[in-house]
C-alpha cells in the first residue's frame, strides 16, 4: 500500500516454523529482502496456519508502519474474534516486526518501546511440583518428544487428560510431599534464583472422588497444601520470594480457604485460583485475604485487562506472546500502573520468546519478575545462541532487535517438518 512516503522496509516474505519443546514453540520470520526479524507466538492448535493466513495481509507493506499494520491485522480478525488464536498470531508477527525494525535502526527492541528502566531482568523459576521435565501438545495433552530420553508414565489415563484444571487425572505420589518440595526449593536457591514458584493444584493423599468435578477441597487437603508452602518457606528462608499456582483448579470457597491459610508465610502471590472466566470472582477472593492474588495469562489485549486492573488483584501476569504483542503488553502495564499494580509477565516460551518479554520488562516502571519455565528441558537454552540468563537474571544487551538468534541447525533437529525460516 502506498502511504505517501518511500518505503523503508518493504515486507517481502513471511515464513513459519515450529519446534517441539516442552510446548510447541511456533516462530514467524518477517523478511524485507535479505533482512529479517523473528517472533514467537503462544502455542495454539494450527497456529502456524493462522500466522501464514494473516501474514499475507502485510506482504508489500512497510514494516516501520507497525501501528497501522497492527490495526490492519486486528480488523481482519474481527469476524472470527480478536482474542484467542488470532491474538497469538498477531503477537508473533508484531514481535517479528519489532525485531526487524530494531535491526534496521541498530537499536534494541527495548529502545523502540521507549527505553529501559533496568538492564537486569529478575526472573523466577517455575518448578511446577518438582521435576519440570514434561511436554504438552497445543491441547495440553502430554506428549513424549524424542529429546526426552525417558519418561515414566504412571498410568495411561493421565496421557489422555490435560495436566492442569479440574480435568486433570493425576494421582498422589512422593513428588507431592513437603519433603520433595523443600528439596527442590533448596536446589533452585542454590542455582541463584531469588524467586521460586510451585504448583499447589496437585493430588493429595486425602482426595475424595465425590469432589472431583466441583473444585472443592476437604479439610485435610487444605492442610496438606499449607504444609507444602510451609516446607518451601522453611527450606529457603525469608530472603527468597516464593510463589504458588493453582491453575484454575478450585472453587471460590476452597480458594479463599487456601489463600487465608497461606497468609502467615508472606508469599509473593497465589496465582489463578479459579477458572479465568469471571474477573469479579477473582476480585471477591482478593478482598477476602491478605495473600496477594495474581492473574492475567488468559486475558487478551488492553480491552480485557481494562476490567482486571480495576479490581483489587495485586499482580497482573499478561503473556505478550498471546495478549497482543510487546507494545500492547507495555500499554497493559501502563494501565496497571494507574492502580499501583505490579506487572509480572507469564512466560512459557522458548528462549527467544523469553528475551522478547524481557524487553517489555526492561521498558515498564512497574515490573515485578519474569517467569522461566523450561528449566529442566534440555533443548531450552540451546535453541538460541548465547542465552543471557545467569544466576536468575537476564542481562539485557545493546545488540539490535531482540539481541538473540535461533540456532537453526539445532532447531531443525526438534522441529515439526522442515525448519526453514
């Protein structure tokens, strides 16, 4: 489209590739001649096809007109929905455009976002419920990619049900004991992490089948969950921040009981206690406890977050790879700052997507801590060249664009089909 100016970065091609990590890491590369930028979108069924379809709309356009291109992509999705998989695809394309523009101007993406408040990005390590060597397909079904040397499947039923939420069919094991949680917490502290997260939506030895679909906990289950938190706090002391995730597993009554039982442990936050469909219920829980409540990974763009930031939730957790991209996430963080909310991005991305979110973290005043989700996945750090994560902090560089590149030869060993970006 002729915008009245000479084109600076005419978009000539768009390519997509997917690597199977602990999730499907789907990448998009936007080309302007021989120059390119790379982005990543949050996993979703058939995401690669949606990116390709939407990408056709910007071929021949000028990449530097990123705001107009963003609107063009957004309006193209109005009939089919501007959230969900469409938002994942647009986020990926936007990140790639920013990487391309940053390289062209020889500045980091954080500069394009307005400059940095910080050059060291604090991270928290998500330990799940101990061992984090797992992999899931875009519908959250467990899979065994070939980089897993061995995975013990305790029962076949688990392989046909999602890991999280009320549909989970996990059974209690020694992995879900206070001793196991304490041991894992000490190990992560020893690696230099100053913030550690565990799952609390885990099987207990006191589960009753008649509560399976209700999201309700009995008294002994609440006590067991509290014992996990107590063990982690005792293991790491008061100098380490501890965080806990409930993955939308419980109802309001049980969520409040958990939150109130954890008040004495001074945790950084309790995340997503109830299903993410009604922010007013989350507000009710937040008003019922002094335990900070966090949410946001399942909300999209500024319009949905404009409701969330007016609640009494203390921390929002947008994921830039699905919420609308890096610029949109900065806007969301600015909305949150009006009510003194902390923005701590959710992140289960590859190293490239992690660095993309680090650029947002660097550019917002109300940043808290960024998630690291692939700690035990052997291909995670190897996927990009010179991943700058050390002792729990990401060191931002002055390299142009995102500042990292995918190791394409290595990626091709773990891709779906030919990895040809």
